[in-house]
C-alpha cells in the first residue's frame, strides 16, 4: 500500500523517465483502467511553445472568479509537486496525492507497457479533478500535443495554441511548421480554436488542420492589444473594446497571452458559460505565475525569468530594453545542454554588461565551464559559479543598488533562484 508522500513519489517515479517516448497507447489504457474519468469533464486544452503556463494561469483565475470550480494542470514544478494540479488556486495536498496514488497503483502495475512519469502524473491529475467535481479544467500540454498524454481527452470546450517557436526539436521536428503540426494535434472535430499571433507559415498549418477537422479558428491580431501603462508592479491595457485591464505579469507577450485568455472567455460565453466582465478583470488582476519575468528584488532590480529557447529569450530581451533602456544588464545564466544556448546568448550579448554562469541542478545541465568556453571569443566579462546559490550571492555582491540583474536560461533553475532570493530578502 501507498501510505506516505515518499511512497507516492516512488510510485510516480517508479520507472525511469522514458525520455520523449510520446504516444497515447499507454495513457489510453491507463485511463480506461481507472474508468475514463476524463470523459465526464470539460476542458480548455492549451498547447504551444511559449506562454502556455501563463495563459493557463490567467484562464484558471478568470474562471474561478466567475464562480466555476476550476482545475489547473501545469508543468514543470517550480517548488513543490502539488503545484502541478490545483483547484481554484489550491494545490493538491499530500494526503490527497497519497490516496490518488494508491488508487492508481494496481492499474499502472498491471500494464505490460508501464506508463511514464508524465503519464502517471497526468492520470493522477485527471483523477483529482474528477474527485473534486471540477466544472472545467484548464489543461496544459506537456510536450507537443498530438501524442502528448493530455491528448487522451475528447474534444475540449476550447483548444488554445499559444506562441509557437523552436524547442524540443528532437522530438517534435526541426522547423516551426513541423512543430506546429504536432501542436495542432489537440484540435479535434468541431472544436473552437483560439490562437496567439503566429508566423504566416505556422498560421497556415493551423488553419489547414482546422479545415480538416471542421474546427472554427480565431487569431489574436498583433495590433489588437492596446498597452496603456507599465511599471515594475505590472501593466494596464485594453483589448477587444475592454479598457483599463490590469495584469501583474510583466512583458509585452503577457499582454498577448491575456488577449488569448480574453478570446477564450468570449468563446466560452458563446457556448453558454457565464463569465462576467468583472470576473475577467479580477481574474487577470489576481493572476500569479512565478518565474516569468518576475521582479524578486528592487535594489538592485533582480528579475527571474524561465525563458529557455530563442523565442522566449527574445521576448525577455525586449522587456529588458523597454523597462531599463540604455542599461547594461548582469545576466545570471544557466541552461540545459539540449537547448539552443548559442542563439540564446547571441540575443543577450548586446544587452549584457557581464555574465555570471551557473549550472542548473538537473541531469541535462550544461556545465558553467562549457558556457565560459563558448564565450572565449566575446569581449565580455564572464564568471563561472559553483552553484546557483553562489551565483545569486555573487551577482548581488558585485552589482550596485541601481543595477539590474536578470537570471534566465532555464525553468529548472527558477525554484532554487526564488528560494535563494527569498532567504536573502528575508534576512535583509
């Protein structure tokens, strides 16, 4: 029997993560064994390269404010496992997770092809949302879409495609068009699809898939968002005839993620859901999403951003230019070895006063020394640090109060960065 959180985690991670073993056969079998509970629920299904989690968090907050019991499934973990599955902003408890794992264990153990970690976690989340009697679940895709474990659901209320770029190319393809084809796999017959603005070639792929599935599709227009003001505390904007919306998340792309959420709200209302404008306003204003261009400190300014591909890095660089014009940034940079770190660094170098390199606490991490070697042809000061904590301390000790530090390069470093900064801020 599974009686403790340690035993529950051992069950979830019982089989080593099967890399990128995408496919729906195991997930389909596992859900059938636990009663296909997903067929009793309503979903907003979200795929994309960048902005999935932020968009999901906004939507979940809006739906909760509208009075619906709302499930939210996201990845990866920033601090605690329970963050991955929440109902109305409250994470699954250890006791609930233990009970869910014990309920699922015999079914997973009986399968000849054992489910992967992500499949087990996704199935546990679906069981959790079903037991909590969620009115609707905002479900974030793990990787891709077509063969992702979350795609075990039937046609959702709304399918969402956020910004698509180059990431996970070994698994999804080496062009944005191929990646778009995989993301478009969440589009099912007669679905309503809401999309972030996309490159023309990506838009063609998505429209073709929608034509094939008789799905209605709408794209947020690039000029549709009307920024009104911004500060380190957040930004205000207008969209679609609604003015004076407040969003605590920073960055121009977050306004477009919010616009996607607003379009989803409109599409849901057409399907009979009631989401008043005041619920939209409260939900957006109350959205919290750690590690996405998050200001953790003011003197010096310390930004923590989980961007980990060229598209995300470009957005972060644009945000830095806008908020801190003509400033040289101290970059605390750590990255996984399978990412396009050379392109990422190219985008940051024009803004950089210096780099501090760290090694993420993850098996796929690129050592800080490898980043030092890569930078040998660049006339920019760079320092390797033996740990994330040492890197944070070094950045703060060597940056004046009016300086700007940006920790960036990997979501896997965000949790540790936030913990280090919380400890330092608490002490001081």
